[in-house]
């Protein structure tokens, strides 16, 4: 079936796409800057580059015990290191859903789309629980 | 601009070239400098991105079985990187697809919510199994990848697009819209068998979270064949839902299984490969590449299975 409605971007798509674009740019920029400064030695590494081959084949508990590497949000404490900066990029990419969905929540409150509002809140809740590691 | 189609065997050689690392003794992990491995990882990820996009399955599903089979990294870090590759690639592609109204936020929201919840369960299950013995995960990954290869062989790449009658759940969720069809005209799309489709995403979430795979290989047939959405909208919405469903990646990150030194070259390689692959798409024989990639899936699946048995 063909319709004559013009295909301009839907408002919520436009808004959502803008948040994704900027979040993705920021995340990738931090990732590249961090990784390049890590491998070139411009910034120190939390996990020294030359020690990685002895670490990356270890099971997780042994790796954590030997490397003393930070977990999850604790990487924020070493954001000034090369691999720490790269991790800031990874954390940024992981946070994009929560930020973009927050815009949707505001929109759905305004348009009174209850079912979609609950879905958006549900997705934010699941992501936040996973991101904070609550009960996981 | 015209390209002569390269011979399929040449393409296969290029795809497998970085995996000559398989032939390297395991002691090489400790003796080769890290930058050599990271460079190999970058090249491999580039080739995976290039062929993944041309085969229409994305890079995530190829990355985990290939890298965990042929590189010295523990499978937990490879799965952690795999989830961020899927996330990064879909985030890069989604804004364009949304602005073209090809991806539907209305359709992606329920799909991603179901997949998100069950990807957490899958991620926990995967890390628990790996803690018992990583060979369990490696073996299960092998069986899953061989299953995905067989599934892809059986699924037709396209189908007659029609307009199914909207079911009651789809009506309630407002799952309909329009998009620009190949003819250039605007065409409507609707959804049916919504409940069955959403149940399918429970399995997709579990598998994606457990093995760190991108879910494009399953999302597209589910949205297209089960829910009756046109292929173009299904592919775009699959991308959008992968970009939303990030919780499994957080589980790996919080457990310490995400190493920036592995994620960065993997993500950069896959994304640049996908970018070039999408530009080459009009000039290459996609059906040959699809068959070849399915062949590589079988190979890496068998390799994972053998590793699972400790061979």
C-alpha cells in the first residue's frame, strides 16, 4: 500500500538521532585519544602495555588479582591514564541509552503516551541496574 | 567507477589471513610484544567489519568466535569487547536510519526492552559458566555459531513484501509507519504476530548476552519473517534496538571483563571495515560473500567446539 504522506523525519526520531550522534562522537573521540596515547606512551597505562600479554589470557579472577585493574566505574579514578581515558570513551558509549531515553521520557510525559513512557522508564531502570551492578 | 569482482577464494584468503596466528605456538602470547597482537587484532577486526557488512550480518557475530579461537585472549575479554563492538557499530549507523524513518523507535522500544532484560540473564549465565570452566562457554559458543550458520543457510535473504493485518498488541503499541520503498514511493508497514516476535527476543537477548554476539543475525529474520515488517525497516530497526540494548555490556564491564586495550582496536577496526564495506557493497557479489561468511562461521564454530573439548 502506498501513501501520499511526506516522509519527513519524525520529531522524536530527529531528537533521538541528535543525542546519539553527539554521544557517539564524544565516546569515540575519548576512545581514540586514550588508545593512541596509551600505545604511544604519551600517557601512562593503568595496565602497562608490555605486561598485557602475561595478563590477557588469564581467567578473570586471576587477572583481577594479578593486575589490580579497576572494575566498572572505578576506572574513573584512573581517567588520566591512557587506557583510563579510553575507558571513559567506553563508559560514554554505554551511557548513551540512558541519556537519549531521558529525552524520550520528557517527551512522553508531555504527549501523555503512558505505555511508551513506562517502556522508556523500564529500559532506563534495567540499564541503570546493570550499569551500577546492583544485585548482579 | 567499476570494480572487477575479486575471486571468492581470494576473498576467503583475505578473511582468514590474520588468523595465521592460529599456527603460532601458544608461548607467542607471552613472547610477542603487545603491540603486535593489538595490530593483528585491529587488522582482523577491520576484515571482519568489511565482510560482516557485505554479508549483511554485522561484525559482532564473526568477531567473538574468530578472535576467541585464534587469539591468545581469554574468552571473557573477547565477549566483553564483542558487546561493545555491536553497541558502537549500531550507534554509528542508527542516526542516519532514524532520520530516514527507516528505523522505528516505536517498534524498537518493546523489542529492545525484552532483549535488554534477558541479555543480563545471558551475561550472568555466561560469566558463571566461564567461572566453572571456560571450555563450557567455548564449546557452547561453537554449537551456537554452527547453529547460526545453519540458520542463515536456511533463511531466505529477502522475501515478498506485503502488508499484514495489524494485531491487537501491535495496535496498542502503535507499531505501524511508512518508509521509502525501493520504487521511491512511500509505503506503509505494519506488524503482526507481535507476541511471538517478542518471545523470540527473549532467546536473542539470552544468546547475545551469554556469548557477547551482536544480534543482527537473529533480529532481522525475527522482525522481517515473524513480525512481517519489510526488510529495509527490519534491518534498520534491528540496528536501533542493538544500540539501545546495552545492559549485557555493563555486566561484563562491572565484572572487570572489558579491557580498553582490546576494545579500542577491535571497535575501530570493525567500524572502519564496516564503513569501507558499505561503500564497496554495490560492486561486490554479496551472495558469494554471504556464502563465504557462512563458511567462515562454520569453521570458527568447529574451532570453538574443538577448543571446548580441549583439543
